[in-house]
C-alpha cells in the first residue's frame, strides 16, 4: 500500500507540472503582448515596451516560466495588474468565501444524491428509476446559470422569499450569510445531484446482483437487513470517490454561480480578472482551482484505499 | 422444474427476436427517444429556418416598446432595447447548435484517433496520453475553455477549436478502454498474423467495432459542449452581441431580473434547458439500446 500511495503522489506531481504548463501557456504565451493588452490600442509603443519590461514579459519564455514557477513554490503568485498589489490575499479571501458556498451545497446534495441513487437502484428499470436517472442526468447538464435564473425568478422575484444577491454585506450575522447563500447553492446542488445519484445507483445495482447478496437473501435474512448490512456498505464505496472528485467541478461551477449572484468567491475573481485582462490573477486563480481539484482527487483515492479492505490488506496493485 | 426452465427460454426468444430488428427501429419504440428527438428536431429546424419562422426581425429595436411584458404582439415580451424576445429565442438556436456540433465533431474525430493509438500501440504513447488526460481533467471544462478563449480572444472558430481540443483527451480515454477490450479478440490476432499494418488494423479492423462507443461519446459530449458554450456566452466570452444567442441574451439581461423583467432571461434559459434535456433523452435511449 505504501508503494501505491507513493506512486499516486508521484503521478499527482507530474499532473501538477503539466497543469502549470497549460496555465502558463494560456495566460502568458497565447495573449501575445500583455503590455499592449493592458494599455490598449492607443498607447505609444515605448509605453508598451516599458510595461512589458516591468512585467518581465520581454524575457525568453523558459526564463519567464522558471521565475513564475519558483515564485509559486515560494508562495509568490505574482502581482495583479488591476489592483497593482500581490495576488495572494485576494485568492485567499475568495477561496474562503467559495468554500463556504461549496460546503453548504455539499451538505445538501450528498444525502440527497445517495438516497436518490439507492431508491433508483432498488426500483431498477421501473418508473422511479427512470425518473430519477433522467432527471438527474438533465439536472447535471443544465448550466448553473440556467437553473440559477429559474430559482431567482421563482424564489427571489415571484415569491420574494429569499435575497437575490449572495453577498450579505460586511459584518452580517452568520444566519443572514446563510440565508443569502441558499439560492446560489441550489444550482450547484442540481449539477452535482446527477453525478452522485448515478454512482450510488450503479454501486447499489452491482451490490444487489452480487453473490454475497444472493447468499444473504437465501439464508433467510429480511430484505431490509440485506440492504442495510450487505448492499449499502459495499455500494457506497465508489460513491465516496465521486463525491470527493466533484469538489473540483463544484469550484469550477462557481465561476458561473458567483458571477450570477455577485458573490466574492474564486470564480467571480477569475471572471473579473479575465474581463480586466489581469493575467497574473487569472493564472493564480485557475491554478488554485486545479490544485484544489487535485488534492480532492488524491484524498478520494487514498480514502478509497483505506476504506477498501481488499486494497488495504496488501493486494494494492 | 420444466416451468423454471420455460421462463428463461421465453426471454431468450424475445431477446433474439428483438436483436434482429435494426437499432433505429428499437430507438423508435422508446418514448424517451421520441420526445428527445422531437425537441432536438424542433431546435434544428429553428436553427436552419429561424429567420423565416420568427415573427419579427430579431435585431430590430423598438425604442418605444422596451421592457414590454409578454402579450399577443410579443409572445415572450421585448428586451431592454425593444427587441422581440420570441424571435431572438427562435433564431438563437443557430449559433449554439452550429458551434456545439462542430466542436464535438472535432473532439470526437481527434479523440478517436488518439484513443485508438493509445489503446492499440500502448507503451510510451499511452503513458504520455494518460498524463495529458489527467492534466486536462484537473480543470473543469468551463474553466479551461474560459482560460483559452480569454487568452486568444473570442470567436466561433476559437470556441470550436478550444472545446474540441479539450474533448480530445476525454474521448480518447473512453475509446482507449474500448480498444483494450478489442485487443483481446481473435480477429486482431489473425489480422496481425496476416501481416496487416498497424494503421490498417487500427482504422479498418478495430475502429468499426468501437463505433458504438464513439457514437455514445459524441452525444454525451454534445450535451457538455452546449453547457460550456452557453456558459461562455453568458460570461460574455462566447457569441458576441448583437447576434441572437441564448447565453449572451441571459448575460445581457439578468441584471434587470430584480426589477421584475423576468421574460428576457427566463425564455432563453428554458430554451437551453429544453435543448440539453432533449440531448440527454436521446443519449440515454441510444445507450439503453446499445446495452440491450
């Protein structure tokens, strides 16, 4: 198991390095001339050259990449061109806000998705299964801003029961903050529900069709006992992995939801960085999302190894 | 004892009888497929003949009739500069369907070729491909597309290429696992013994056998492409105004939702939702038919 964990960590490092190349390429190579992009078409060539020099983008690419990566390793994410200040405090504050929203969405969607998937599996092939499967799949592929618009129209505009903006304002109480986060959490819940329900359904169906379930049924155990003791324990293992890997997608989906509800999270931060052509901020934000996702995936893999006795007790490879 | 045997035997004959029907006949028996295909067909017709169907010019501004609620003259109301929302929804089907189709097609063709190479050649190709897949998977589709579109500037061609390139490794991964199954089959061993070239084996022998997997991937990815394109347009980095587009129209009008002008955003939102749900119904039916 130790070799498995080491190998998994090594692969994660390689992926992280590739990710840094992708982000560097997109934010520092593709845009062409950052000085021109920031100053606009009317700026004089000398001003553009001066800014390029100040930003360090007139140096060879490899040197730029090296400076950027070593900076990142020392916790220096660069200087935001729109705020003319270090990027890190902005990323940190935004990440905390995003995690609050994500946590609320998770607390709602995890029990909901598991129950939905298990109910679908227990009614395999019948109407409840078809409804939950197709509804889950549809909810997953409807963009967050579409479901967001629908909940805003219904709860914010027609019924006027919940605030439309996600920001409760400075110094707001925890209860008020929570109330403002309910509407933004709904689109995230809808997108995640399908994934989690589908995994829980597949895992439950597999467990239901297994030999140990048949043995348990044939030895005369009640169906409820069979499901609780034998089916669920085995079926929820793959679901745990999916739940953890969805954290990254959740944070990605925040770009849309936070923009729609004007919430100061990491998604809104990279959206504003993009509109302001603030490439250091954009790079740092996207890389942060990538790292959060990778850590979540890694944690899921390790958790799966620990929880699965077949892997834990030696036969890891 | 005979009764017990009889039941599975009956099932086998039924399954056999069905197996002789061509797959499209099986699809037409599924209500979910009929509903999905009908909605999809409706939007395709709108995309092709939208300007002829729309009652008003989707670009015509009526500054004396701005923010009008839905009525007999304007079924879905008018937007902030007096354009007919119904006409914009009808004509708006074109941009998203065209871009999503070509992006998915690009990703499917490139991804299938890469997946065949990774699965059949294995070794270094598989190793390098696998790492790239992981790196691309480490970022949500919308974020990757957003990153590159911001970097090179938005145009329909940029969006097609970016989404196509992001799909390539994802589709390659699925095709690769299908190819790994095929590699164990006897027909490949005999093709190798006959001295066929690797290219011949990959594209003439293996490809036809993994086509069902490719078809399912195409329909699944089409749904994701629509998701991503609509999101990009909503953020202002997709289809540019004044071209009628569902995502862009929502992005331009959601700011006046709190003022009660819900029709400018709700109808394009429902259009997007109906399109992705239709594609899901079709995908789900195809998967079920291929699995049976």
